[in-house]
C-alpha cells in the first residue's frame, strides 16, 4: 500500500510569481512549487515535496551502487584538520573550506569531500589482498564556502552528494572499478530521465590520471563543453587539447625592431601595424606561488586562467599587479616579449610551436619586434593548453570544427591512483607476503544538483514535469470543488493507494478549481486525474502532464491504467 498525501494536510505553499532573486528556471520553479525555501545565502530547506524528490534520486543512486557491490557507510561531516594537512588540501582548498575550532582551540572542517577519511578507514579495516577490491560509498551533506552561491540548489554552500571510493591492489583492478562506476552512472542517469554527455575532464585538486564528467546540457549550466559533430569526441573545455605541430622548412628574416608608440594592447598594435591580431604574440604575466611567469598565446586568443590553474594545481595562480613591475627592468608593461626573458619561466600554448614567427614586445617601451621565431629567438619552458576554447576549433580526434554548449555537472569520476595511499601509507599484504600499495578511484554524483538539473531539463511553460522515477507522487488527483467531486477524488485516491500507487490528492476546501489546476501543472506529477463535471457518472479525466493528452475514464478504467 502506497501513501495517499492530502493537500489539505500537506505543508505546501505555492507562489504565482517568481522569487525576485531567482535567475535560473529550476530556482524559480522549485521555490514557486513549494519544494524548497531559502534559509540563507546558498543554504536551502527541503520541504515535504522536495524531500520526496531528493530521496527518490538518492534511492536510484543507492540501488545502482549496491548493484556493483558498493557498501554504504556514513562518515562524519565534521572532520579533524590533521588528515587534510597531511594531503595538503587544508591549504589547497583555500577559502572554499569551512573551518571551525572547538572549545579547546583544535581545528576542524566541514567536509567538502572525503578521500582522506576513506583512505584511513580502509587502512584500519583492510590488511590483506584478500580484503580487496572494495567499493565504499555514502550519501551525505557536503560543504563549500562558495563566494557567490547562486542558482538555487544548483550552487549552494551546503549540498547533498554521493561520493564513492574504490580500493584495488593493481592498476588493472582500478580500471575495472572505474568501468563499473561508469556503467552504473549511465544506468543512474538513464533511470532519472536525464539527458547527459560523458566528457573528458581534468582532475584538478583531486589528483590522479583519467577523469570524466557527466554533464546535463542546460542553459543554466556553469560548465562549458564541446562535442564533435563528426565523431564521438566530447570534453569539458578545460580538457580540450591542441596538438603541438612544429613548422619546418620556412625561412624567416632576422628580428626587426619596430617603433610602435602607445600600443600596449594587441588591439592597438594590430591597428597600428595593419596586421591581424593572429600575427601577434600575446604574453600574459601571472604569478605562480608568487613567482612571475609569462604565458604566450596567439594575439587573437585569450588565456583561460581556470585552465591554467588546473594545469598548475596545487600552485596558486594570480595576475600580476603594477607593484610587481617595480624593480624589474626586464619587464616592460605592455611591451613584454619572450626573447630575452632569461629570469622568467615561459609557458606557451601549443599554437606557439617551434618554427612559428610572431610580432611581439621588444622588452622596450613603445617598441615591438617582428620575425621573432619560436625555437630560434626564444625557447618555451613548458607547453600547456591554456587558450579559451572557441566554437569551430579543430576536434583533437578528427579535425572537424567543434560545437559548444552549456551544461550542469551531475557526476565526476576519477582514477586517483596512489596519491592518497602514498600520503597515508595504505598498504596491504600481497599474495607473495610483501606489502602492496593500494590504488584508488573517486566517484561523485551531485544528488541535490541532479534535482535541479531535472527541473531545468524537464520543465515547461506551466511548471515542473518530473519523470515518474523521481516524482513526489505517481498521480495528482484533483477534486474540482464540489462535495461530490471531493468524495469521488478521495475514494479513487484510497483505491489507488491500496493498489500501490503513490497519490497526491488536492482536497483543499475553499480553493477554486482554477488554482488547483494551475498548482497541479506547477507541481509537475506525471499524471493528473481530475474529478470534474462528470463525477456524478463516475467518470474522471486523466491528463498526461508531459504531453497534455487527455482522456475520460471510469474509476475502474483509471485504476487499471494507473496500476498497469
């Protein structure tokens, strides 16, 4: 027997207008339909309808994790500082970490993710290769001190997440565990009814090697991804690569110094010389852990600071300021060139390949230089993909122009390797009686974020439109108003509940039929069953919320249809 929830007793208050601070569709509709309410910036209360949807998403995640042999645990959210000091993430997380002190002055944090603690648990519980492989997971509240929490539950300071971790004795075992999670995620997101893409990603502060994201395309998405219309390549823009192709057999003239007054920007330089910006070399100065570093990219491209930061993590990357030029005669603001930068590390995008010639700064005020050739006049210390990816850039796999889109990150999987096992000396006794260093994987799903992603993808102009798997009820029964209609609505609701159908019935007295119909569209249960004008004949109207299709059915027919 399933629950019959009467709206006359349900704590739900729908709103006709969008919240003033809401920017995204999910933010507007989840608040208007009475699923969530804002407690503070980035902190949300899940009301009864919202809690049902949240728990349904968690149920699907839990079932598929159990199916691959995952074992559920629950770790504390309040964690000691020491493990995160050992891994370096107490400092690496910076301002994103919620830090607290107890009454004795000891440092703690609210967990953003739990690699360190899971590693310690396995070290304590597993001593032999016979104890592995093992997959542990939890569904728990996480915390990140976002500078600008926004978009409702999409980017909060407190959020619900499933994080799981695999532990294997071999690299081959890690690949297998990674594959199990990848398949489980595909099943999870298919069951949830999410449209998603699997894209290559960067590991960032998480560490490790292979990494993929599961992205739900949506206008509200904060991630930008590319996919190729000609092949199966797809990647987060931070993971897109460009092949380093040296230019050979081209003769360039000698370096020529040019008089270029008042041209400190690429735009003013290109206009002054009458050349395209792509013929110039842009040299951006940044500080990496306090050390000045130059980053070279073609003049018509921008440096992606996020991408640069991911490449150089855990180092801190920041732009230079005017004060950084004081006492540095070798750095002429607006006229920096890579030739002669002996004291500065030079990073370049692969487009600045050996044999390419550029117009760039001459390291003198109001002077630039022509025919500055990479590999002849300057050397690149490190090549990194650091430009902002643009629509039409060549696909790394086949060369076709890439397409770009916005998406919400709903899952991320990593092959961590031995980063955390090395930190905590996680070894087990191998088959030969010698210690074996364990290798790990880390796998996350944003449970509360998946709710918002579903709202973004499935809503229409009338309101939310949940897939049945996650909806707060299977059918929304509406009593159009009169006593006879309310009696019929309650009677059919009890029969449906007895047959195992989850029912939300609008039996509110004193509420007009128009408001009830509007609320049924806004709340978004997949099927709407109306006890209306033909109630005296025992006839109901069944409406499919997504398609809008309607049909009249007797009580028996409606029960048969909804229990099929």
